C-alpha cells in the first residue's frame, strides 16, 4: 500500500514539473511569436492615419528639494504610461491561457513623452523598465522617476509663500495626429506621498492642453500637472521673525535708558548691524530677482531705517542733555509744548512740577501751564530770565531730553507694533488663489 502511494506521489510530481516546463515554454513561445518581425522603430498601427492614444499618470512620492535661488524643484514620482500596440496581440487560448506577459520596454516601440521643463543633463525620452502586455495589445509601463524641473519662485510672501510648479509632459517629436495624450485615471493621487519637512503639497490639478503653432497645422497636446505647495513657516518664524522682533524691542529699551547713558548709541549701532545680518540671511533663501521684493525683506529694511532714525534722534537728544556752560534757556514755545502737553502724554508732569518748585523759588500752579513763560514773569516779577542760574537751565534741558526720550519711545513702540502685527497678520492670513497663467 505504501509502495503504491509513493509511486502515485512521484507520478504527480513529475506531471507538475512537466506542466511547469510546458508553461515556461509557452510563455517563451508567445514572446518569440510577438517579437518576430517586430520593428520597435515603427509606430504600432496598421493604418498610418490611426492616432496612438497614450494615457499618462504620475503619482508623487516625495519632494526631494526646492532650490529657491536656482528655481528648481526635485521630485520623485511613480510614472505610468498606457497605450495600445496593434502588433502585440494574441488569442490566449492558443498559448495556454496566458493573459499577460512582461518584457523589457526597450524591445518594443514606446512613445517619446518628455518633461518640457526638465533640467537634467541627460536627455531621456524613453523608459527603462519592464512593461506588461495584454492580449488586446494594451501596454502598461510603470517606472519610478526623479524629475528635476524649473519652478518659478515668487518669494513675495516669504516665509508664508505658496508656489505653483508646472510639470508639462508631451511628445518630443510626434504631433497630435499621430500621438494624442490622455489623463490616466487616478493620476496625481497622494496616497503614497511622503511628507516633506519644509513644503506642504496641497493638491495637483491636472489639465490637458492642445496648442497650435504658427509654423504648423498639426495640434500639439500636452498634459500639465500643477504642484501647489506651501512653505512650512514655523522654522523661519523661530529663526528669523522672532529674533528680529526681540532685537527691535532692545532698540525700544534704549529710549528708556537715561539720556546720559553712553551705551545707548552702542546699543543702536549693534542692533542695526544685527538687522543687516538677518537681512543677509533672508536674502540667501531667495532667488536673485528684481521682479518681486519679499515683504519680510521690506520689513527688515524698514526696521533698519527705524534704528537709523533712532540713532540720529538719540544723538540729537544726547546733545540736548549735555549742555555747555553758558547754555541759553529753553525757548518759550518749546517749553510750552514740552512741559504743558508732552509731559502729560509721557506721565512726567510730576517731574516738571518738581523742577519748577525746586528750592521753593519757582511756584507755578497747574492752571498756568498753558503759557509757562508769561505766567512765570507775571507772578514773579522779581525773577528776570537772565537771573536763572546755569544749574537750573541745565536741569531744564535735561528734563526736556527725558521727555523727548519718552515721546520717541511711545512713537516708535506704536509704529513698531502696528507694522509688525499688520504684516504678520497679512502674510499668515493670505489665502491662495490659483493662477490661470498656464
């Protein structure tokens, strides 16, 4: 009984081997039959007027790099081409029921679909993969590809910018009467996309275009994929925006320092140099173009201008504070404005009163502040202006310098807060609007 079972097993194994060999021979026979007398240099149609329709699909896998300075995008995709070859058909019943064969693509004709904006050094128009061939002549050619293409960068809204990169595919030598393009189903899907740390891929609108050139009557179709990408701005907020804001806050602190503090000018000059360094860093991320100026770059230029103005005004204010011997009294109109109005705005009216009441000699009521000099000489005729001591005049100039410092602090703070909040709100709240240029 055991001998009969062993014999049966051996016969079954031999039959499977023979069947496998027969299947392999049938597959080889089918391929030899298809490729015998086949010319890969001829478009695979029996009638020359028949148009070969090529379905095109790319599925993004990863954005490898976006070179803003050179305006180049590097993208890895899965490319699939599909067309019908009238010379590669068979009846499955004649070849052991085989319904698909795989052969190298360089053995058959293939369309020369090319990325028009490619900057690759190698001019590659054909695939280098294995294709799937079906009994009705359907050819499906999948292949992973890394594309390097031009991408016009508009850095106006850096680092909150959104870009549109166009990938335009079409036949390099055939017109639309011989090769027509079609959009493959499910093209542009992001199912297998790997997230990029700097750029977020929103969507890939796909459109088919047909162009007629002046030279020719034939149509020239193409399929254009629009990569809509947005920069992830968090990195630049932490490394550029926030440091610039903190740096200018130090400039504002400089107005709060005493007028006789010599380090104020050093603080302003150092801050201006630091802002120039940040401006240089921003420029390194941007393309060297004169068509658009980023708002962040304009913001930094404005801040540098503010620091320059602060340095100039501080120099004037220091000169007001340090008066030389024999300094004249404060002009009457300037006294009225500074002691009656600006002192109230800067909450320094108490200091003004203390200055006027020092030594108990210069009494002045609050109701008389609207005309300071007139009231002084009216209420105290025994005190002529020329009798004011040098020390008293110097203290008046110093008090004026302090009031001007506070006014500059308030003005620069309001301007800085308004510009900073306004530009950040404008940039971050901007919504993308698709371009219709392509």
